[in-house]
């Protein structure tokens, strides 16, 4: 409990320091919104032009996009510097975190909390529009709303696990930028579309080594299309918890291999 | 003789990281494969008007490789970092315009990326998807000119992004904004003629199609090199803006004592 309180306190300090530069905060929020709207338009243009993709409508793909965007917002807000671990390894800054009286991972996660307001507004807006349209069409019921919130949460856990696994490789490789392009950027971009678009070998990667399929596609099969059954959500949650447990064990092994840059 | 020296040195600096960059090429090409698979999936049930599935694969493959020439210029041409460290004051004191020296360094980078990133990535797609190559020399000459214009525009944009660091610490966001607009408006993933009319109008009134759309259309033989006149006009306009902004930067910079 003390650790959680400490983490919250550090996050608050991080937010306070960020809000010292209010103009920069609002400018970055505005620009982040524009970036994300533009990114979604790229997907939307294709969907509108071809009236959906492989049986998935504009609102269904919009839902896939919004869910994974919001999961990313949670992951990158609360654990931003997990993504930037290689910077700590290259500059030897991890030494400072090791001297703090809290677990290394928690210390890393409390660094540079990001207030991703632009991304939240954009992702939330798209999700709201898509859900309202799907509700009006009678494709989903009100239960879809709490289920979606749960999917976003488990998605964030999965994205965090993928991100932390990739960063942990940094204890051996030091620089993991290229790996992150593959496991985080490419995989997340791929998951914005229905995974049936991809060939079998690529799809199987998204179900196993980089399990991004469980962040939005798999649970959406039940929530949006009523395929399989509610057990799909239970299975998704189990996968998220399994990923989390696995990556924490892997992190402990990686951290034990850490060698400082020296003086 | 500053021009060849700076370009050559920037090229040689990059040569030291050839191995690492070749691995990076793999990651970049996988991104392209993902986009290609999306079009293959769509093409299985829809007609891809004017391109066909094969044409669209070639379109996306070329664009993914061309990003390394016209899309991935160094963030702010390294200027934000120089603003943070104060090095910018020394750069502005030099008897050469800041724009000229940073742009020359970037041309070395562009040349390197053309050889070690554009060509290998394009060749990967060409082998995997059995691309047929253009047979006329004029097509290659036109494409090369189009890529050079695109690279110059990309350098100018990054220079403007870089100089913004003198006014705000958030210049990085302008870099990302440019990248997002590039993806949407340049015809990188969706050909400009397929954009909805309002978005197509924005695209065609901007410089973005000269970064991706026109080079690939010339390469595929859909357009002649005469369309590049518009690109040259944009180059002149951007050069003037960059010169003006350099003058403003000189007025803006403050050197701390100590």
C-alpha cells in the first residue's frame, strides 16, 4: 500500500512539474490531437472509399482503432519511460533510480508521467461515435460500454507487457529502437485493422510472440460480432494477466544483468 | 567548396553505422509489408481502380522506400538539440547561413539514405513481389528529379521545425504533425485521387504530393516529369521562407554568459 501511495505521490510531482509550462502543455495537446485525427483519417479514408474492409464496417474498424488508441494512452501515461529505458541504459541514468527506496520498475514508471489529453479526446471521441452508431443500428447493447472499458484496460496491460518485454531486451542489447518499431509501432498499426487482412504467418505472430490481437481484435469478435462467447473476454483477461506475470519475471532477470556505464 | 565537403562528411558519418541501419531496413520494410497486405486484402474483394492489386503493391512498396529520401529527414535538422546546448549561438556566428550549413549536412544524410535505405528496401519488395522495372531512361531521370525535389522540400520543412525550437520547447510536436500530414496528404498510403474531395483539395493545394505521390506516379509511368514544375515553385517559396526565418532566428537568439 505504501508503494502505491509513493507512486501516486511521484506521479503528482511529475504532473506538477509538467504544468509549470502551461502554454507548452496546451500546444502539445492541440498538436497531439491533430496528429491523431490525421492518423485516423488515413484509416477512415480507406474504409469510406471501399465501404468497410472484409465485412468490417467503418464503425467496427473505428472501434478497433479507438480501443487500441485508448489502451496505448493508459500504457504510455502511466509507464512512459518504460518505452524510453534504453536512454537510461545508454546514459547510465538507471543508477540514480536504483538508489531510490522503491522497486526499480516503479521508480521508472513514475518518471515523466504524460498527460495525453489530445489522444484521450480523439480516441474517446471516435469510440463514442462508433458505439452510438452501433447502438442505434442495434448491433450492440448497452452492456458493450462496460465491456469496452474492460477491454481497454486489459489492452493497456497487454501493450504494457509488450513494451516492457521489448525494453527489457535493452539489458542485453542496450539499444532497442528497431525492436520497438516492430513490436510496438508496427504491431499496433497492424491491429488498427481487422487481422483477417494479413497472411496466416503474420496473424499467428500477433496471436503469440506479439499478442497484440488480444488487445482489441479478439475481444471485439464477441462484443461487436457476438462470435464465440463471453468466455472470449475471460480468455483475453487471462492472456493479459499471463503476459503481465511473464514480463515481470523477465524484467527481474534483465534488471539483474544491468551493468552501469561506469564513470 | 563547402558544399561537397559538408555533404561528403555527413555521408561518411553515416557509413559508420551501416550494419545497424541495414537491420533497421528490415523493420522499415516490414511496415511496408503490412501496408501491402492491407491493400492485398482490400483488392481481393474490391477493384483498385487505375492500379489493380499489382500496381497498388508497387505503389506502396516504392513509397515505403521513398520515405527514407523524402519523409525521414533528421528531426529539425538537429537544431533543437543545438538550441538546448547553446551550440546554436556558435552556428549563427559562422560566416555561412544556418540554413545553408544544416541543409548541406542533411543532403549528405539523404544521399546515404538513398543508397543504403531506399535501394535495399525497394529491392526487397521488388524481389518478393516480382516488380517489373521501367524500361525508359527518362522515367528514371524524372523519378530521380522528383525525389530530389521531395528531399529538398523535406529539408526545408525540418529546418523550419528546427528553428521553431528557439520559440518553443515543443518543436517535436510540429515534427510529428508534419509526419501525420505527410502520411495523409502525400498519397503515401492512399493515392491522392482516392481521397474525399475536401481532403483531395487540401492535398493538391499543398506541397505534400511532391514528396510521395508525384515521384511514384512518374516512376510507375502514370505521369510525366512536367508535373514537377509545381514542385520547383514550392522549392523557391520554401527557400525564401527559410532565409527569412534565419534572419528572425539571428534576432531571437540570446547567449547566456558564464
